[in-house]
C-alpha cells in the first residue's frame, strides 16, 4: 500500500506536468479553453504540494492547498464551459473559491469540517457541470466527452464517499497525511480521475478541430452553405433510406432569376450579397432536417428528408415568397425559380438531379418566379393529384381504360389520405388499388404477347414484379405503423402512375405501334 505522502508527490508532479504540457500546446491558440485547463492542472498540483509542505511548515499550507484546489476545480469548470460555449456561471465559481478559502482559514485544525464543507461545494459544482454536459451531449463530437463525463462522475463519487465517511467516522478523521487503506484508495482515485479528465479534454479539443476542419472542406466559401461533396454524401444516404425503409425524400433545385443582369448592372460584390441574402432567406424557411447547399453559380440545391409531395410543394412556394419579400435591390425585384422531384426507388443520384433540373427548366420557361414538379401532377388545396391528359392516351382502349381506373383510384387515395380517415379505410382502398394493378399487369402482358413481342414482355414483366414487391413491402411497413402515409402516396403517384404508366407503358406501346407500322 502506497503511503499518502508518496501519493501526494505523484499527484502533484503529474498535475503540474500535464498543466505545463497543455500550456505549451495552447500557446498557438490564445482563446482556447486549453489554457484555462492547463492553469487548473497547475493549481491542482501546487495544491497537493502545499499539503506536503504543511507537515514541516505548519497549517497555513493546508489553507493554501485547499484554496488552490478550489481554484483548480473552478477553472476546470470554466474551461469545459468555454469549450461548450455555455454560460460561464462566474458568481458560482468565485463564490466556491471564496467560501472554501474562508472556511479553510478558520477551520484549519478541524479537518472533518473542511472535508464536509469543501467536498460539498465541489459536488455542487460538478453536478452543475454534469447537467450542462448532458444538455450539450449531442453537440460534442467524438469519444473524449465520455472520458470527461466518467472523470467528473468518478470525482463526484469520491467526494460523496469522503463526506459520508467523515460524517460517520468523525473521530477517526486524522491529519491530512495519515496513511490508511481509505486514504490510499481515495488519492489513487484522484489520480485516475485527473488523468481521465485531462486526456479526455485534450481529445475533445482534437476531435472538435478535426470536425471543424472536415466541415470547412464541405462548406461553400461565399455563403457558408454545404457544397457539392456534402450534398452528394447526404443524397446517397437518403436514397438508401428510401430503398430500405420507404421514407420519401424530395429534391429542390433553386435558381436566382436573371442573376447575370444583377452582376452586370450592380457589380459582382452586390451579386455576392444577393446570393448570401437568398441563402439566408431559404434557411429561414427550411427545417432542421433539410439540407441546403450551393450547387454552383446562382444555383442552390435542397435535400428534404421525410417529405411528401404536399409538404415539398408547400416548402418550395414558401421559399419563393420569402425571397420575393426579403431579398431586395433598388428598383429591382429578386426572385427564384424552383424545380422539384421526388426520389424514386429506382433512381440514381444523377437521374434524380436530371429530373429536378428539367422541372427547373420548365419553371424558367413558364415565366420564372415559379415552382414546377418534374411530373404531370397538380394540387387541389395542396392535395397532389395526377393529371390524366389525352397526351398519354394509347391506341389500345382496354389498356387506356385500365390506366384511367388506376389513376382515379390513386387520386381517391390522395384525397382520402389528406383528410379524416381510418386506417381500415386506407387499407381497403390499398387492396382495391392492388387488385386493379395486378389485373392491369396481367392484361398488359397478354396484350404484348399477342403481338409476339416476347422479349419486351419479359422485360416489362420484371418491372411489374418489382412494382408489386415494392408495394407489398411498403404496405407491410405501413400496417406495422413504421411508415408514414406520405411514403405510400409517393409510391402510388410517382412510381406506379408517373414512372410506369405515363412513362414506361406509353413508351412501350407507342414503340410497338411504330414497329408494327414499319412491318406492315
């Protein structure tokens, strides 16, 4: 068993050494909380050195040691709070040092009083610190926070043990350098706690620096928004979530209208300010889960997770209106055009962007300052409905009629799911849509076989099977309550009606007619 005097020397030397090393490391960052931490460690080491000096030189060194320890704990608290950008609580920190110093001065010979009072003060300070760390937990990156939290929790346990032991065994509390098993365990724990706290805090600083460096690589230099690299990463992640869990995700491409003329008339500095103002206006209307970045030039791109058609349409119109009202130039209105596209389970990142870009082109071509989807839908009181137009009619009346029946059912679904409904009503309608869809797929494949397009039939049959499997998968999640209703709506409107019926079916049957005409 190590005697307490040896433990004091070890704690003192390690504390001062850690403090000096941190002081050297903090010299390049004057505002770093590492400087506060280094000062706290040095004070801690000097405090234990003062305890050592109390035996040959008297009780005044006990008072000095207790004061230095209180300063170290107060300054550790300051360093951590500064790192977290949290409230500094100066009154609490100064009061602790003052109270410990005064009590230690008047009760130098009463070790039991000093232990109970001083330890209680430190427990209060460290409990406050733990509460603040817990509140900021998700904002701190990396593993260093676990070491710091462990150290503080350990110190609270040590101090609580000291208080309880002293209150129960007041008569057995002897001079500070007394050696017994309790003292040895206590100061060994202090050494472990000190080491974990110092290493954990340095690790937190390193991890924060690494995170800031990584973030700066992913940020646009002018607007501070995310750049293409971050957008690419997020898009791929959200697309994978769509495939696995069915969660809908929307994409918006925003383009500042007539931006070239802004630069030509007002200069590039004003143009840059317009881009900054547009980015701020957009950020004010987006949710925390949405991610906006600068795609290039005057184009911005927004990825909107867990966003159905209605919400996507609503957010896009709010963005347009906000830019109109908040981004102003003398005698000139600033507006944006927005192209929207929901992600399909069959999409690549490139195909998704391409569809949103076509929607943006349509918004520009239609007069600018508008919102356009990439597909033929319209909104009735913000309920998305499919536009059944003659442009997609086929020469095969049976298939046409089946397409129309499916689209009618899907529009009925949109209206029902956006109002007051029961889950049983929705599941009943889903069954009707499923039966109509399977019947249509069977008839469609038979029609293709009649014309002897067997290769095309097999390819189209695979697409049908994938749609059926996807619908069964999504409906299963919906029945379990693990999928939002917007995901089903997106599948029906986008993947079944728009992508398959209005795109793949129309293209297939028109190619078949064209091929027949060539051979006739």
